[in-house]
C-alpha cells in the first residue's frame, strides 16, 4: 500500500509543475493549480516539521487567491503588464526580508521542535516576497526564485523529500526560462510603448 504522504507529494508536485508552466506563459489559470499544490504541501510540510514552510504554503494559498484576482481584476482596462523595480527597492526588500527571516528562524529554533529553522525561515520569507512580485508581474521575482529554489533543493534533500527535491530542480531550471521569457516580453512591450509615444 502506498504511503499517503508519498501520494500527496507526487500530486502536489505535478500540480506545481503545471502552475509554473502556466505562470511562465502569463496564464491566469496558473494560480488555480498553485492553490491546489500549496494546499497539499501544507499538510506535507507540517508532517515533516518544517513549520516555516508550512506557514509559507498557507500564505501561498492566500497569495494564489490574490494573484488570480489581481490578474483577472475586472477594473483593469488592459492586462496586467510586466514591470521592473529599481535596484534600491530590491535592496530594501532584501534587507527587511533577511531581518524578518532571522527573527522567524530564531523563534522556531528556540520555541518549537522545528528542523533547519533558519534556512527554512529564509526560503519561506523570500518565497512570500517572490510570490508577491509574481502577483504584480515584477520581472525581478524570477531572480528571487532562482536563489530560493537552489537553496530549497538542499533543504528538501536533508529531509528526504525526494520528489520535492526533483520538483525544485525543475523549478530551478524553469526559473531561468521564466526570467528569459518575461524579460523578452517586457522588452517587447516597452519597445511597443515607446513607438506609440512617437
């Protein structure tokens, strides 16, 4: 008989891959699959005592609902466009995210039985930041994901989450592809907007 956690891990993985492929294509249905994948992951990570990841995936569910609404918002006269943040804005975000992650890691290390609390907290906090950037179609969000997915490969490997390790390897590779595709579209739309101005 198959282990229920194994079934949950595989199902969440397949849904997660569908989410990322649709995200790369800017298809708003990505959020639906992301919500389902994240909901299953909440259970999986709680069972593995990765509490920051558990909280992260609860927020992924909520951000999924927000992202779906943001991308399909009726008040938008045009589709949400890919945009960029200035470097100082990213710098402030990284500093604040790092401080928050250290606080969260300290809490889970000293007041719970959490495992790998500091790394877990870092990937979780910056995962939330990257998801916010995705919801607003900020190009730099893909860079955050490249780093997060790279670190998460190691984190899941140490917990024996083999299927999720391979999912993160796929995510890591596809994050480069997603960045390239979004950057290409950003440059195309920026060039088109420039032509309209003159």
